[in-house]
């Protein structure tokens, strides 16, 4: 994109240079065109430097010496898979932190081993924080969600834990509270991810519309300038606005792809419920 912009600026510079030589443009127009060309040119080394740093980091991450990474598809060729508006909380049991907290809870009270699936309340997580089809408020909800009621109310509310042995109960309470905090963190990360994917998609659509409108405005400004109906400054403003919108669009697309990856990770490996059947 930056190289395409540089080519366009070079073409504009050549046109204005010829117009200046024939007296149709001023030296000010020529100086401004030269400055805009140089402004676009200086963006390319900065972008290439950032790419080199990313490639070196990826190479080290894969266990190889820093080097150039072979190019694949263009950024706009990547498509975010269809993501449901709400996902079942059972998916979170695949997360390493949830699994570890679950193991700690069972270790604190072996009688809970058969109730593992009940540790995680059955709710639908969505970007709006809804709890449709929830089992949290049913009497059968696991007593884990009664611990720390002041911390979680009014989201979680059930009965009071009646411990028979103080030491064992304290150990079990600690493990249960840790599990609850871990699950709440997971809920937040999932809902943040769902909101990010949805809202960044809306932002990208708006940026595409803005980019297209600015591209059309640039064509009009260029025609008017070459026909002598408007100053070169109008074309410059249109070029600057278009480049800014294109850079914002690239960043928005990258952010949306990153948010989909973050959501995939927050769900413990995707939004397919059948992938969680191993637990």
C-alpha cells in the first residue's frame, strides 16, 4: 500500500513538474508535490524496519536464527471464521488455567471428582454479558459459586457451604474460591473477545466505506486541479486523507484478526463444543 502511494505521488510530481515547466502550475505547487513525495517515501523504511523486527522475533520463536520470513497471502485475504454471538461456558473447561484449578479443587476434596462437569456453570457467554440458559440460579448449582458472594453478587448467588471439618473445609474453600476467580477471569476474557470481534468488524466496514469515499474525492480533486478549477492544495488534502484512512484500515484488519486469535485462545481452542468432549 505504501509503495502504491509512493508511485502515485511520483506520478503526481511528474505531472506537476511538467505543468510548472509550461507555466500551468506554480513553484509552490511543485515544492508541495516534492514534499508529499518525500513524506510518503520516508514511511517505507519505517514500515520495513517494523516488519524486520517482527520477522526476527518470529524466527527466534520458531527456534531458528533471525531471518526474513517467507511471504504468504495479503492481509486482506485472511478471513475471520464465522463466530457465534454466544458460546457455551462448557468450552472453557479446555483452558489450562481452568483445568488446573479444577484439579486443585478435586485434590482438596476427592469426593468432588465425580462432579467435575458441574464445577462450571452452564451459561451462554455473549458480548452483552447475558446468562441465558443458565444453571447458576438453580438449586442444583454447585456450592462453589456460593463462596465469596460479596465479590460476585449479583451474578452468582446460591446456598451457604456447611463444612464439617474446619481444616478440610478451609482447604476446599480456598480451592473453590480460586476456581471461581479463574472462571470469572475466563468469562471476562471471552466476553471481551466476542465484543472485540464484533465491534472491530463494524469499525472495518466503516473504514472501508470511508476509504472508498476518499478515493472518489481524490479522483475528483485531481481532475479539477488538472482542469484548472481548483488549487493543488485540494488534491494534497485528498491524498493525505486517503493515505490516513488506508493506514487505519490496515490496522483495523490486523486488530480484528488478533482479536479472533485472542478469542480462540480464551475459549481454550475455538468455539466448537464437540472439541471439548475429551473432558
